[in-house]
C-alpha cells in the first residue's frame, strides 16, 4: 500500500479566503473585511491608523511639556554655578586682603571698579565669565573675621534672572 503524502491542513478552515474565492464578497470593494458565508476574516494591512499616530503625538507632547520646565531649571542652576565659583574666589581674595591689611573697607563695592580689582589681585578678564561680568559682583560687607558678603546681580542678556547673595557663612540666599 502506497501511502500518499498528506498535505498538512491549512491554518484556515475550508471556507477561508484562499479556498473559496468564488464565495467571497467584499463590502463595496473598499473594506478590509472579507465576508464568507456569514463569517468575516480580517485581512492584514501594514501601517498605523491616524488615531494611533495621534495618540503617539499626544504622548510625546505631554512628555515634552513636563520635561522642558525641569530642563530650564537645570540650565539656570548651571549658569548660577559660574557666579557661585567666582563669588567664592572673590570671598577668598577679600579674606586674604583682610589678613594682610587688617581691614577691608578699601575692597567693598562693585568689582567693576579697577582699584578694587587690583587690590584683590584680579584683572577684568579674571572676573568675566560667560554669564556674569565684574559689574555683577559687589562686596557689601566684611565682618571682623574677614568673611565677606557678596551680592551677585545678573544683568547679561543670556544670564539667569535674579539676585543671589553669598553670605558670611558661605551659604547662598
């Protein structure tokens, strides 16, 4: 007895689209739904629907709206770091000046004054950064230990807004 090779049964039933083309009816010739004797088979299409794309755009928009203010805060914080570093250097220079001269009245005021810069050992280039210039720094007070209070005001177009004070204890206010 010869055994005939049996073809595996297709994944679809005998009424599938492949086997019953003569019984297939397509709704208006435009639908992706094929009707077979009361049953329907969805034909596959590649791509995304307009609703799916709109949902993705909506999600991306929400994420962007939430993250941009957070990024802006980090950028301003990084810009103020320049002022913090320079103010710390000025504070150290005032303390050295106080230790050498016994008082610091000659070095209080805006650091745009070249006599104050020279007394502290700075040039204008030493105090000029990307976001702050010498005129943004002001030594307002020096205590009996030589610790200075330094006020930093932003005035450059690309600088962060506001005023910060490096207090006698070294903290920013």
